[in-house]
C-alpha cells in the first residue's frame, strides 16, 4: 500500500519528506519517478496531469494539497468511486484573512498610491465606517475573512449559493439574493469555489450591480473572472479598481494588459499558501482512516464540486 505525491509546479519532495517524517514507514512515491501503479491507494495532489488517475486501479482517495479542489474535479477521467478531500487549515484561514484585510486597508488609505506617486500629495481617504464589504462564498475561507473584517470594525455581508446561516454575519442565499449583496458592497471579495456554475461569474452583468466606485478583490480562481469585462468596467469608471491574486494563465504573461493598468494590483497567487508541515497531519489521519475503513475528513461532494 503506497501514497503517491503528484504536484507539478509545487515541490513534491517537500511533501514527500513531511509525509515520511510524520509517518515513518509510509511508502511514498514521488511522481514522475518509476512506481508500481497497482500499489497506490492514496494520492496527495496538486494540478496532476489530466487523465492520469484512471491508470491507478486501486486508488481510493485523492487529497488536494490546498483548499481548492477544482484542479481535481475538473478532470472528467477520475472514476466515480474515488473520494476527494480538501484541506481545512488554520494557517490558510488566517493568512487569507490578513491578506484581504491588508488589501482593503491599502485601498482605503491609498498606501500603494502614495508610494507609487512619489509626490507629497495627500489624498482623500475612506474610513472603516464609509465602506461595506461583500463576500462571495461563505465557506471556510469566506467565513474566516468575514469574521476578521467584522472584528476590525467593518460592516460585512456574505453570499452563499446554498442556504447558510451565521450567528454574526448577514448571509444572502441563492441567485435571487445575489443582487441584494452586490448593491451594498463597496468592496467585493470573491472566495467562491470554482465550478461550472461559478466560472466567469465576475462579469459585466455582476459588476454593473455593484455601486459606482466599487473595488473588486479576486482571491479565488482566475477562471471566475471575465478579464475583458473587468477592464471595460474599470476604464468606464464604474469600478475604481481591482486586486487580483489569481489568473487564467500563470505566470501572468508579460504582455497582459493587467500588468500596466494603474488601477489593477497584481500578486502572484500568494494570498494564502499551504504550509505542508501544518496540513500533513490531517492528510496522514485521512490515510489512516482510509486503511481502517473509517469516515474521511473534509470530503468534497463530487456532484457540487466543493
Ligand atoms: C490555493 O489556491 C488553494 O486552493 O489552496
């Protein structure tokens, strides 16, 4: 019985080392080294080559290295019986919350703007009471961000696709209530999972429902955003700008218009990065649950895609 680590683009050796350290005796293969496919029952995965998992006849579980699982669920060749798990980790939540809080404060207080202007020209700034934050996606990360913002004095609401309640945060539910959230959000933060239903959700139609001058933050997936619509809505003056951490194509090509745009702030997918040392214990626990035929933690509903 073996574990396969497969993560082109993220150093698989770091994960293999953590797995071996934290579970001595565990047999770990690192893709693409030569290995017996029949032996593999559990995979730890990030952006695997499409179609590869159908060659593993005894595979039972694919564990995502991150919070998102779209890189797994978008592969149509993963047999139905295979379970997919995601990571829920305090570091991921705290890092995401700090990042979004930082971006919002930077915009309200014009910090980057003053830095780049290199001029002694104080600009009018917004106070916390002047803004309202809307969060699309009230899963683990969306809820953590909402709570952090609220603790810092922000008025925050969330939107979730399926009915959800929260003791302290107002949550709008379902397509019918999306507009209610949008019309009051001077900052819109996207933390939705990427599914066929949410792809391109950040488009002109949605942006038009935001108040004039709204600012968009995308820390979920590049495929949520219609890039052309964003540029159009910023250039028309309807949106005041955007901060983007995720893109359809990475690295973002040098010639991409986002780089040169004065109202678009770009970061290289660093909002919240999985720390292998912190999440390997839950992955090992799930491996053990699998071997003992016990229920797995953080299993994704394959039908829903999150
Ligand atoms: C990062 O994008 C993740 O899904 O963890």
